[in-house]
C-alpha cells in the first residue's frame, strides 16, 4: 500500500518550502500592491467627493446671486416702464393744457403724435434696458 519513508518526508519538506517561498515571493507583494491601490482609490474618491461638494456649493451661490440680480433687473425694468408711462402722461397733459379749444385741428394732430410716442420711445426704452442689463451683468461678474 502506502510506504512512508525518507522520500515522503523530503517531499513534505520541499512542498512546505515551496509554499513558504510562494507566499514570500508572490502573495505578500501582490497583497501589498492591492492594499496600496485600494488606499489610493479611497483617497481619490474622497477628494472627488470633496470637489463635488465644493462645486455644488459654488453653483448654489451663483444661482442665488443670479436670482438676486434677476430680481433687481426685473424691478428696474418695471420702474423704467412706469417712468416712461408717467413721462408720456405728463407730456400729454402739458401738450393738452398748452393749446386752446379753438385750435382743435392742431390738437387732433398732437393727439395722434402722442399715440405714436410709445412706438417712438420703444427703441430708447430698449437701449436703456440693454444698458441696465449690461451694468447688472458687469456687477455680477465683478462680484465673482
């Protein structure tokens, strides 16, 4: 059957020596490299999470700032339109009060001109709105 002699002990010792050498030469360095890479990966993931968090905070701040400027711009545009309407009404009243009733033909011509005034003022209002928008965006860029 099975004989146990000196060759079996030599074979067992050589096998154990082989396992020890394999462990020292192959497995320990391999596990060491794996551990280092895992630590690097974890560090990089943490850094990426931090960058993502900072980026979200920056974007949130920019959105809040943009919303504040958008609100100011809307208010300024509303005020500009109100001022233009008041100016139109004031000019109309001044023109109407300066003419007498006997000059009705001239008065009718002036009323027609006043009705055309919003169309004439519209380009100026557009220019003023563009200037205001440019100023607000320059302020927004200056605050960054």
